[in-house]
């Protein structure tokens, strides 16, 4: 993945579009009713742009191996399916974090070139940087695990990409439609309370972004995304083991 030109081309266009959107947002920020810190707009752009980015990072991981017939060769080596899935996922995840690092260079560059404007936008508040970065880390881990799972169920990378795109779009749609409507009840008195307590950050992920964006780290969201990541990586591992047998 790190030597494929297609990966870098997709990353370049994604970052270019993100930079243009960030520029126009900052220019019009004073006239908007945006309630979150300006830095959170970059986090939102990366999260909602993931269905267009993650498939390019993950769709070839197992689908291409199956198409070329090299998966069987890899499985014949002294490498377990768990290690194989983790290696594929960690590479995609690290590349996603690398893209996030370049994206965070946009506000850093603005702060360097225009320190007064950057300070007025809150770019000097380190808790916002840390909170936004942690949010991207936990959700990026789960998003890439979905892509790895999608690639493990087919030998066609385009099908894997479309499946990953569909699953992530459904996930983000649920988060968007549930924004502002979910809560964390102290007691479970109805089916709705049970659902809200069970789905966790699937339903209230965007609500939790309001906490992360000001430096308030929600441990429940992090734990839920870790479980979500483990679940899809486990499914991918089971699929790889099934193919091996």
C-alpha cells in the first residue's frame, strides 16, 4: 500500500479538497452559526470524508491477495491469521493517521503565518488539538477495521471498496440522524434507553465530538470504538481462517 501510486493520488486529492473546504470555512466562520471550535470542522471533514478515503486504503488488502492467489502462499508461511489481519489493518490505520497529520498542518500553517488570526480562532488551545486527535484516532481505528472486513469477504477490490463505502456511509448516516437526540440515561426504563445505552458512539458519536473538541475525553466512546474495531477485525480473521481451510 505504501508503494502504490494510487494510494498517494487518492490521498492528494482528498487532502486538496479538504484544504479548499477548510479555507472557505475559516473565511466564512464569522458569519456562520457553527457552535464548535473551528478546529472541529477539520475533524468533521476527516470523519465524514472517510467513506471516500478508507476504501482506497483497505480494498486491496485481502481482495487483491485472493485475486492473485497469493493469500494461500502467505498462509503457508509461519504467520497466523490474527497476525495477518492485524498487519493489514495496522498499515491502513497508520496511513490514515498520516493523512490526518497532514490535515492538521492546515491550521498549524495558518497559526504560523497569521498568529493573531490563529489565536482568535482558538488554534493555540492545545486541549482542542488533543481532543480532536483522540477522536480521529478511535474512529479511524474502527473505520479501517470495517474496510479490512469488507476486503476479506470478496476477491474483487472494487466490490470491497463499494462494500466498505456503503457500511461507513450507513454508520455515519446513523450518527448524523441521531445527532442531538440521544443521551446517556442514568437508568434504563424503556427500550429506547436500552438502545441508546447499547449502541454507544454509533448513535451519539457526533454528540461526543462536542466534548472531544473542547478537550473533554469520553472514556465510554473510546471503549466502544475499541470494541467496534475488535468486532470487525475478528470477523475478518474468521473469514481468512475459513478461506485457509
